[in-house]
C-alpha cells in the first residue's frame, strides 16, 4: 500500500481574508509562515508572553520555528528569542495534532527595568531561569489554536489561559473603543466596521486607560494601535473574527481629540 504524505494543516481551513481587513495598512509576512500569539507557561511555572511563528511542513518531518518572548517581573522585563526546528505529529481524532519543540535554546535580545541595568548580574541570571522554556508542546484546537500541553500531551491548564491564537497579518487600526460589562467593541474608522475585541494582547492596558479617560457609560474613546484578527466564538457559540490589540500607540478622550 502506498504511503501518503500528509501535509501539515494546523487548522480545519485557512482563513479567507476579509475585504475590510485588506484595506488596512499591513506589515506583510511570507505566506508559508503562520504566526501565533498568547501566553505559555515556563519550566518554572511562570507566564510568558510569546509570539511563535511556524514554517509549514510535512507531518513527521522537521520544519523551522522562531519565537519572540517577553517576561515581566515587577518593573523589569526580559526579552528572549529562539529559533530552530519543530515536528508535527498526528494525534488521535479527539486530541488534535501535536506540535513538539525540543532542545529549545533562547538568547536574550533585550532588557528593560532598573533591576536589569547592570548586565549579567545574579538577578538577571535568576530571572532567566524563571523565564526559560527548554521544551514546548501544543495540540491543535478546532479554530486553529495551539493549546499548550505537557510532554504526555495533557493540557497544562483546564482553561484557555495557555492557548495561542493563530493571527492574521498585523494592521494599523484607528477608531473608537467601548468597554461594557461583558462586551468590548472597536469601531474602525478606516473600514467603517465594528469589531469584537478579544481579552488578549494589550486588552488589560486598554481597559485601564479607558477607565481613566471615559466620563460617561458606553463612551467611545479614540485609540490608535497595532492589531490583528483571530478566529473566535461569540457568546452564542457562533464563529466570528475578533480583533486583538497588540500594541497601543495612543488613546485620547473626546476633549483631548478635539484639542479642548
């Protein structure tokens, strides 16, 4: 019986570009690289912000990966990068495929904060030990997510805190954000579309700034930033595209916006 080469597919179907997204300024990336963002747990049990890019390959054969990672400890931030090879394994139908990154070696590419101004100190070495990940394992979710698992392929958490979302390309977004009790929406003025905002990326920072700026309930606060889009489900279980705010460039109240 002929052996079939199974092409590596991390999600059920590739996302079709939304026409409104394509009108936004875009930082392009080669199509064969798929990028995921979210939080993973380090070997020491600490939360790590990570951007993971995977070069598509064949099941069972090594392919390339690269990461950008950020660890925040009080006022100090440590930034790491790594690159190497990963392998995709076919999982059971009720488990999803397994992504394995072994022998992961990270290098410091930046530091920020008063505790890290002296170079390679005992404190910085301790921080690196708290931060590093020697191995990473994921299983694929129904929406193309990567769910962190241990080496026995069991989830490291019962919820979605350690789930990486496959993102679209990066866009410059500009418009008005509104936080409500259970929903957050962003009206994008270039595309005249209103997007649901996911609780990821710079969501917490945006929420804090919104509370400081908004004077009325449901008030729209101007925001410009860098964002991307992910597949998600709304409260009714319907699949939607949701915006993730990656970085805030500026936020202004109505008075600040009109120069009063």
